C-alpha cells in the first residue's frame, strides 16, 4: 500500500485523511499537541498563542455552512457556535472515522 502524508490536522487535513485512508496508508503530521488547526485555542497566560482564536469567539458562519456532509451537528448546538463546539465537532469526526491513530501527537 502506498504511503501518503497529510500536513496539518485542521478541518481540511482531517477530511483529506478520512478519504485518503480508504486507498492509502496515511499519516497526518500536526505541529501542535492537538487536532483542530486554527480552531485550537492555546491560552498562555492572558493571551492566545499562535492562533486567531480568542476566549469568547463565536463563528461568523452558521453551523449549517460549517457542517461536514457525513457528520451533522447536534440540533441542540446554537447556530453560531463557539470554538469549543468546533473542537468537539472535530474530535467527534476523528472518533467516527478512526482518524486519531493516523496522527502521531
């Protein structure tokens, strides 16, 4: 089986890994200690480090536009979700499609 590298475990990297693993041996390389890409809020002291996220951020797009076709958002989640909800969603995506084993972090 051919090997494929995916750079980054943000939304795009996770979706790419999900489909590539059907035909390739996939490894996802992530620089941080977690999945999430720009949605990972790294709070160091009073500021966030290496991320555009901030403590009370809500998306400026409704969750319906941020939904991946094979994992609907929970109906109880508000329309404009927080970065915590995005991270929960991405973790659920990883669990549903067994992606965590592809990411050596």
